[in-house]
């Protein structure tokens, strides 16, 4: 019996060993299949990204590259096309696209700044912006000239493709920008357009460049005598929704909302001598190039905001919310006009109104204390919502925002 038990045990052990080996072999087969699938998936992703890059460059050409640059050399890269001006060592323009893919993109900045070797005369280089000296242990000492390497086509527009993102780091896509501008309102404008793309599930064709003039100063220590632009422009075209907008911004720090710098494409053409959208029919061109209303471009928390009123929309001697800031603390009584985009009545009964832009981006606010509500024949927080109004009083300041206290209904004029 002992021998039979031992034999049975050996058979069981052998069976378990065979089963264990078979199980391990099966696991390896599945894992190998998964590796092959992942490898195939990666290849398909790369092919898809190559297709998207080709699509972008084809679309940019189909609408037509800007015409009329006095001096240019065209360079085509992954996802962008540019016109280089040797006299200024800057691009006249860079054409690019923003795809909805940015919402799922997860590539980080490549930071591979480099000269554009496709430019026959040579592009700007690192030494046009700063000097870098190796000091010790692979550490460098940086001697900057005071300007950022400002992207024209921003790298964040291409976070779905490392190859396309890398193309934005050619020095031909850079321009010297004041740090406060590059990291402030210029970056805000770029984010403004990306937010529009994500919310509307559309794509944008974008044209970006400096305003180049013969009398521009040079970056003093630039090895190639690179010009220092006073202004930059950015043009966005939404062909699916038949919508366009342009921005013209000074190369300096400013606090005004970016929509205050919205202009027509026509005005950019006059400043640059360029002809944008040359392949579109004339009627379509006129429609797109004459519009500068920023309101349809608002997204997220900006929806419902309004642009500052024009002089034609206001009474004589009145100011819009954009100009009101200049009167903060002057103790001068003025009239400020705008649209009441948001209202709030606190638990204590005080009413707060925001004109043109709502919290947290407010540009002008109005306060009516609870004790002054008896001087109103209506409930201000309800009646004034979404109405165009003019308010008269002294402009004060609350947390850096122009504000006004109103005591009586007669201090508010309805424009609607």
C-alpha cells in the first residue's frame, strides 16, 4: 500500500508540474500577444499623427499662404509653414493649426531650441537671445539680453504630437518678447484660442507674426542683429463656423482684457502689407476679414461676457469699462457704460453688479449698499441683469478693480 501511495503522489506531482508549466506557457503567449498589440497600436498612432501633420500642411496651403512679404523664404515643417525675413532675422508670419486633439494630448515641452537649417541664409540662433557658458559639473551660466524666446506658433497647440511640437522650437518660430508680455497676455491669447477649439470641437487656422518695419530697433547684443518688434499679431480662422478674429498687441505688459485688442484682419493687412486667405473667394474674404467681434469666441467662464462698448453705443462724454481704470482714485465724477453681465445680492442685502465681465475676471464693478435700496423703484440685482447701462459717480478701487458706489436710481441710465 505504501508503494501505491508513493506512486500516486508522484503521478499527482508530475501532473501538477505539467499543468503549472502549461499555465506559465499560456501566460507568456498572452503577454507576447499584448506586446505585439501595443507595438502595433504605437505604429498606428504614429501613422495617424503623420496623417494629421500632412492634413494640417495641406489645409494651410488650400486656404492660401499669406502673400506680399517684401523679403521672404518659405520653410515648411511638421504642422506649420513660415515665411522668414533675413533682414530682421525673424519670420514675417507663421501659419499653423489647432486641432481638437489638444484635449487628449499629453506630450510635454520638448525644449529642443535649435537653428532652422532649412533657411538658406541661416536663421536666428541661441546667441541672439542670451550667452550660455559652461562653468563646472555640466552647469551653465546664463547671460540673458532681457527678452524671452517667444513662440509664434505655440508648442502647446501640438501636445498631441512630439514631432510637431518639436518643430515649434526652431528659432525661425521665435521672436524676442518682453517677459511680462510673453508669459502674460500673449500666453493668455494662446490659451483663449485653445479653449475655443476644445469647447466648440472645431479646428482653427492661425497666422502669427511680428509687425516688421524698416526702422525697428535691434536687440543690442544679438549676434545676427535681430530686430525687436513693437507689436505682434495673431489671426484665427474657424472655417467650419465661418468665423474669424485677429489680435494686435503691444510687446509690453498690460492689464486690459485681451478682447480689447481684437481688430479686423483687414487692419493687420494694412499694417503688414500681407494678403491673408488669398485662395478664398472675394465675398468670403470680405466677410471674414472685416469682423472683430470677440464675443462669439468666449468659452467656459467667459461665456456671457461682453466686449467694451464703442463710442457710438454710448452717450457723449461717457467712458467704457476699458477706459474707466484711468480714473481710479482721481475723485472725478464720470459716466461709465457697459453691460450688466452678472449680479449678486449678499445675505446682508448689499447688491453687486459686474459690467462686461463677470467674476473672477471682472473689469468694473458697482456696489449698492442695502441702506440705499430704498432709493430704487426696482430690485437692482434682478432688473438690471443683462441690460446695457451707464452709471455716474466717482471711480474707486476694490482689490485692484475699478469700482463705483451708487446711492440712487438716478445715477443709473438704461441704454436698452
